[in-house]
């Protein structure tokens, strides 16, 4: 059976408040944790915008 994350019963880890586990398919999810690539893209776009404005 394929697990769909939208219907998972997410349970919070008692040792780590940002860590959730799906009871149905054992997928793990962390909240309040950023993606490194997303941070890079945001910083790049901000830097590019500043360069374009100053030129």
C-alpha cells in the first residue's frame, strides 16, 4: 500500500519537539528546520537584486 503524506497520522517525538513520524508509513518530518539549498537560492536572489539595483 502506497502511503500518502496528507493522510498520515503524524506523531511528535517526545524527545525532539521538531521531529514527527508517520504511524502509517514510518516517514519522518522535521519542522522548524530549513533547507540549505533554499537558503542559498534566497541569498542569491537577494544579492542579485541588490547588484541590479545598484548598477
